[in-house]
């Protein structure tokens, strides 16, 4: 699935959150889940895709990522629960 996307990974329901941007969501989430990317998501075990938003261009996705990162944790929680009330791992839905 090659299309610009903004996404949020979580360590669990109401756990640690990571917001990112990518051109290939399924590949990037796979990398996070398998711990192939050293850094924040590996250290804090953010392995569950709980929210994502597709965009037409990478510039749009980057702007939305910045907007999302600038928001409070509570604002992110509200976004997640509107899109994914049960905090399901959405990775399997990408296939």
C-alpha cells in the first residue's frame, strides 16, 4: 500500500503513543511491530497500529503529522477513539 499516511502506534490501550508519517503504511507498521527500527517505538514497545489517515500527497501527510504531534495526548486519544473505539490493532486491516 504505497500512499502517504499519518499513523499512531500504541503500546496498548491508553499506553505510550508514537505518531509518524510514511509513504508505505503496511511496510512501516511491520517494521515497528518486528522491532526492526531502533528507537522510540522499540524502546516503548509501540507495536499496535491504532489510528491512521491516508493523504493524497506527502506534503499533506507531513503537515497533518505536525498538526497531530502538536496536539495534546488527550486530543490524540479522542482521535483514536473516534476512529477505533476498542483500540484494536488495525495492522491486519491493511492487507
